[in-house]
């Protein structure tokens, strides 16, 4: 009787176990088929060999600048008589770019020249009289030596000669002063003409013919009437983070990107590294660098003031295993797909830049790494389907 009860109990447990196994199997099957979620479509790129560069970039936007740029104003006030060149015109060194009405200065020069003429005439008269006094003194001295005339007469002749000589010297000094006045008047006249200090282009004019140009008094700012830029002196200035200052040297190659020519890169060289770190309150400390483009003809077409960036090339390694830097996860890891499942892979990396990172170990050429890491649901163990970065819409 007990054996029969035990046998019936075992059959019931076996039946229940069979039902449980069937439920688990059906549940697993449903999860893998009907209830299974669609795999995440992720963009991947192939691990390959190529060039990798170590680079650093400016911490804030740089600027296209002209090394030689002159904002000119006349030294004297006056009405604008002529503007031989307009905005955009090219000028050569010494060209007249602005001329003021010089009526007053011309009149003053004529007056000073007349005064010089009078001073020269007076000098000539005084010096001729001095020569005559000298001859008279010498004649009286000979007569005195022969005791024909008294010593009082000789003394009077010598005094007359000394006075005439002093008058000649005074007249000569007056003539010299008059010549200096003429030179000063010519200088004042020259100030009514503004000349180009170097070859360049007229960038801006703030006056027109007939208007009054006024020089800037000390302590009071008045905008310049002319702005001339030497287009052969264009360069790019950019601030670099102080932590990178020890790695920057003149002569290093850089790549320049310019906002007015988006999508293009231009080779350049560092020509100057500031000898100090700029410390401005509220900003990161930076060191200023200057770079000149290799293509000077193209550089001359750039507009000063345009925003630009510089990427300094510190090191170049050829034919190394590399991945897109966008595929790198914090902790030097990358995400790969193995049998439809995402897995994190620990890497050893070398030099890097914004585009590529050198991989020393952890990946092999031909493998694919996920580059769309900002997608929702991307995590270790997630189901995924690889889509080429060029095929993903």
C-alpha cells in the first residue's frame, strides 16, 4: 500500500516538473521570437592601419590679423581737399592718400620766406660794414704805428670794428632763425598731406572731400580717418592653454581652419610664441601663438578680424593601428559586436587627436568598433546590429 502511494506521488511530481519545464521552454522561445526586442542599429567603423597625429588646439577662437596695419589721422586740422584713393584701392609707400586745404600754411611759409630774405639782406649789410670797419681799423693802426694819429683814434677804430663784427654775428643769427622758421613752416605744410607708410590697401575711410578732419587731442579718442592694411603681413593669432606651452615651439607645423572657408584646412607654421602667459581675470591662463599660412597668396585674400583656429602638430606616427576617436569610451575602452551582442573591450592606446586614436593592443585590423556611442540603449550586453557609418541614414 505504501509502495502504491509513493508511486502515485512520484508520478504527480514528474507531471508537475514536466509542466514547469514546458512553461520555461515556451517562455524562452517567446522571448527569443515573438517577445524579443529589435536589436539596436549602431554605426560601426573598421579598425585599420594608417597615420595618427598628436595635436593640440587653441583654447579659444583665434583671429586673422595683419602684422602691419595703420590707422592714420592728419597731425593738423583742416578741410579735406582731396582723397586720391577710395576704400579697397591698393596704394604704394609714399602715395598721397589725403590732402587738406593748406591755404594758411602756404601763406605762413611765404611770410617766413620773406622774413628770411630780409634777414639775409640785413646780415649782408652788417657783415659788409664789419669788413669795412676792419679795413679802417687796420689803416688807423698803421698810422698810429707811424705816430701820425693819436692812440685815441686807434681805440675808436678798434671799438667800431668790434661793434660792427658783433652786428654781423647778430644778423647771421637772425638769418639762421629765419631759416629755421621757414623749415618749421614747411613741416607744418607737409602735415596737410597724409602719405601711405607702406604698400597696402585702403580698408576704411571715415571722411569725405569737403569735411573737416581733426587730430586727436591728448586724452581724447577720435577715430582715425584712414585705415591701411598691408595684406602681405597676414597671420593668425590664437591662445593656447598654459599647460601646453612647454610643447609649443616656433617652426612647428600647424593646420589652420578659418570660419570663412569652412570644411577646409590650410598648412601653416608657428612664427612666434609669446614669452609670457596671459593672466586675465575670469579666463583660463593662455599663451599666445602666431602662425603664417604656407600659401601667402591665399593669406592676402583673408579679411583681418575673421575667426580662425590652429591645430599644432606635435608628433606623427605612420602605419599604426587606429580607430576613430569617436569610438573611444572613458577608461580607454571601445564597444564591439560579437554574435549580435555589444561587448566592451579594454584597449591600450597611444597618441591621439580629434579624428583618430592609436591602438597598441585590444583590437585587430579588420574588426569593427561602434562610433554612435550617444545612442540610447548602447551598453555592454545589449543586442545590436551593425550598420556601416556611411550607410546609416
